[in-house]
């Protein structure tokens, strides 16, 4: 979690988010200088493009790294479970929750 210590999740999360956290190499603490940061955002519906753009910009500036956002609506979670169970399982096993609720029940 030392990778994320410079990130102020409370200031970053869009107002419509129910949860937020990293997954992938930053969550596993296996990132290097060239790694991007994969971040999931839990939401009942898609946040506005302006909210996502602001979050991406602010997170990139704080972390000094490229950021990839994955919005997890209930529909998206069900779709991942059904259509891409390998990715869903990887996401469930290698993600952290920085703010809000943990949306991934299969831990």
C-alpha cells in the first residue's frame, strides 16, 4: 500500500462513487516506474465525463503516473462475472478499497 500513500482518495472520488481503489500491479505492490495505475470506481450509474476526466487528471498528477479508470456499475460487474470470469476473478483477487464499500464479493 506504500505505492498509494501520496493519493488522497477522499478528495479524488467522484460524488456518485460508492467505492474506489486500485487493482493490478499497484494493488499487488509489484509496480515499477513504467507501470500505470488501474483504478476501479464503484457507482450505481456512470459518472459524468467531466467527473471522470477530473478524477483521471487529479489522480495522474498525485501519483505521477498514467491512470486507467474502470467504472463498475452493478450491470458491469454482472457482465464481467458472466462474460469475462477470468478478469473478474483477477480483479477480485488483486484489488484494494481506498474509499467506500468493497464491491467485489468473491474474495
